[in-house]
C-alpha cells in the first residue's frame, strides 16, 4: 500500500478547508439561481466537491476522497454548516466522496494520467449529493427532480475546467516523481 507523504496530507487538509469555505462563499450567489428556477439549493456543492476531486486526483491513494469527505463532514458539523439536513449532513458529504473514489479509481485503471476521471467525478458526485439531499430533505419527484439533477450535473461539468487546470499545475508540486508528460483528459 502506498504511504501518504506529509505534503500530500497538508494538501488534503487544505482542500477540505477550501471546499467548506468555497461552499460558504458561493452559496448566496447560487441560491439566487436556484430560487429563480424554483429548485432547492445545492449548486455550491459542485464547487465544494471540486476540491475533493482535485486532491484525490493528485494524491491517488485509494479512499482519499472518502476520508476527506469524512473529515469535511466532521468539520461542517462542528462549524454548524449542516444546512437543511441537520444531523444527517455527514451522509451528504460522505456518499459523494465514495462516488469520487469509485470514479477516479476506475478511470485511473483505464487511463493512468492524473486528469483522467475528473469530468466523470465532477458530474457524478454532485448528482449523488443532490439525490442524497432529495432523499433526506426535499422529497422531489418527476420533472422538478429531473431539473434538480440536471442543474447539479451541469454545475459539476462546469467545475471540471478549473479542476483539470488545478491538477495539471499542482501535480508537479505535490507529486514531483510523477511523469512529466503532457496531461490531458
């Protein structure tokens, strides 16, 4: 099993914090969008999950995103950032982390480049988060649920570009032993 280095551990902790801060900063703007189309919030979740995806894609240790999601859920719970899910909020953090790990692990087996799997992870993890929120809190059905899922998937896809850019620039710094070949999705 691969051991995690100190710089990778610090980077993972920084990404956990950045995800929580980003969610808090983006939420007011995102709520304006969701209120205009009459769906529940959650657009900021895509941007928050982007940091978990970036860290997991760079560190490349199995279970990295899930572990970071657990840490993030504990921090969110401690800071009172549970939102409408209340005590069940950790489920809303952990399940998308598991989805990220599954997507990245499968993608890295097929394409070993660091950016492989980012787009699929960026789409699947917010959809997973919105379905968890829907199951726990909103109980939407039909076309409204479809719109909610599509908005989450679209925002996840939009977050792919900054995620790929961050991974391309940070891989040589965080993992200096990684191949220096051209990184592409």
